C-alpha cells in the first residue's frame, strides 16, 4: 500500500538553515496489515518519511506511492482524500485543552455530518477500544500522559483509517506508559489497520518484535523482520 522508489528529499535553504538532504535514495514497501517501526536517531529522517506518505511533502527525486497513486501527481483535494485514509498520532498529543476526551474524539467526525446518535456510538466504541470509556468527560489536563496518548489514538481511529502513522508517540511518556501505548498500537494492528511507528526507543523496538527499518543520516541501513534495536 506504501511504496518508496529511489526517494530523496532535500529541503530548500532558508534564512536560518542551509539546504538539507534529509532522505537519500530510499526504497521500501509496506503491505496492508503490516506493523513497521521506523527507528533512527534525531534527525535521521523519520518524520520526513511520514510527511512524504501523508503528502505534506513531496520527494525531490524518486516516487512515493500511496495505494498505487503517485503522490507527486496529486492535487490538494486528492491529497486531502489520502489524508482521510490516515490516522495521525503525535508525540505531543495535539489535544484541544478546552474539550473533553469525548469531544476531542467526536470533533474529528464533525466534517462527516453524522447524526448525533451515530457519533455517540462510534466515539464510545473507540473509547472502549483504548480503555477510556470511563473517562469520556475528563479534560486533557485531568489525564495522565498515557491517557492523553490513548485519547489521541482514539481520535486517530475514529474515521476508520487504513493506516496509522504514529510519530514518536511515546516520546513524552515514561517507560510504563510507553509500553502501554506500544501494546495499544499492536492491538489496533491486530484489528487490521496498517501501522507505521517512528521511535528512537530501544525498549519499544525490542519489546514489539516487529519489522524494523533502521535509518541513519537519511539512509536505510537495515530492514529486518522481527528486528532489534541496533544504533
Ligand atoms: N522543514 C525543514 N526544512 C529544512 N530542514 C528540515 C526540515 N524538516 C526537517 N529538516 C531536516 O531534515 C533532517 C531530517 O529531519 P526529520 O525531522 O525527518 O528527522 P527525525 O528522524 O524525525 O528527527 P527527530 O527524532 O528529532 O524527530 C534533519 O537534519 C532536519 O534538520
Ligand atoms: Mg521526527
């Protein structure tokens, strides 16, 4: 479902920065239903790869395919359609502080104009999946870090995405909550969603026992089934 063919990405120079080749000649594919870990140090190119998948960035050379669509050719509305097939999970949660857990998740359905009973059923179903059905009325500030990330996973799942892109979702969590979130992503993968998880956590990589693509300075240095942390 995702195909990178000889992809390089160079960010143009700005006042603050010289031009930067973030990704060098990368090749890999992700099949539907796979769980893939992108592992690499800070600056290795993990976020750039996720942005190339979500059409936030386009490759400088090479091609990125999403369900056989070349992202180079997509216009704004086609890019929007691709993004609707993706659930995003971020390191800093990106929850709306003045909305409850329920509202943060329901908000993501607003564009669909569903009736309120359907919205309620769908939201409660995903909150149950992430174990937050008892905390629907809490505000983000009344949650632990792990619960905040569970809320953002629920929000990512609410429109039934084909693929979850999780960019260092455990970066702000302690080891206990990190493992909890990693297990949650495995559970979601078991229900059929493809998952791409970026991380530089040895603990997470070694506990998941899934495919690991290791990046160093924008290059893939390893791509292994049931990989282990090796940086
Ligand atoms: N918008 C941008 N403009 C210029 N350079 C950029 C931009 N975004 C990223 N870079 C550079 O590209 C390289 C790869 O960045 P990227 O964010 O993909 O790394 P990362 O592996 O996600 O790092 P981290 O673990 O710190 O999030 C870095 O050297 C970074 O400084
Ligand atoms: Mg990053």
